[in-house]
């Protein structure tokens, strides 16, 4: 068992053994999702967008259904534009924007490289639904919590686009291929 798992297990055991009910107290509840910084948002949005572009290109090349290929191209187009918009907003606020994928996101892209046809379509659509559900939450949170006005405006504008993507990919997932 790794250290983190042991620590987590010890924390859970401590709650049960001590009767610690902080989340149930009348005091402020303990939250798992802390507010993120503007710089963290820039990093996550940039890397996430680059991942969408890379996977979209793979969908165009390796997808079987025309609907998946079209959706992939839309991801390339929309997330490339969003990446440019993010760079502009971040530059105004003095935030650094990553230029390449981190190791975690590169693994996601690499996972799809050998998939083709229906196998690709199924895995890609599943990944896009999960990813866009997370993105809607992140961009929604960012549109309310970011401090930098330019980043907040970017997040708010991009949230609408990401919500549209989620709706589209859910239609694909229902069999609209």
C-alpha cells in the first residue's frame, strides 16, 4: 500500500474512531474542492485544450463514423480558437501559458494512437463525454471564482462553447453516429 493510501486510510479510521464529524457540524463544512488560482486555471485550460485538439485530429484520421470525424474537427477548430483566446487573456494578466502537454495528458493522447474505426469511435466518444462534463464544472467554477477579469471573461465565454460540445457528444453517445 502506498503512502497516500495509508494516510487516507488512517484519516478515515481517525474519523470513525474519534467521532470527528466536521462536515456535519454547524460550522463551515469541509470542502474537497478548494478554490483554484488563476494561474492553475490557465495551466489546466491550456493543457486540456491542447489535448482536445490532439484527440480531435486523431478522430478525423482514425474515426470510422462521419459524425465522430466531424465532431473531432469541431474540437480542433473550437479548442484551437479557445487556446488563442486563452493566450491573449493570460498575457494581459501576466500568466504563463504552457506550450505543450504535460505527461498526464500526453498519456491520454497516446492511449488513442493505436485505436481505429469503431473501437476508436467508442473510446473517443466516452472520453469526450467524461472530459466535457468535467470541463463544464471547471469553467463554471472559473467563471465565478477567477480574480483576473480577462480570464473570467474567457472562462464565461468558453463555458458556453464547452456546454455545446457536451450536448453534441452526448447525442453521439446516444447513437447519433
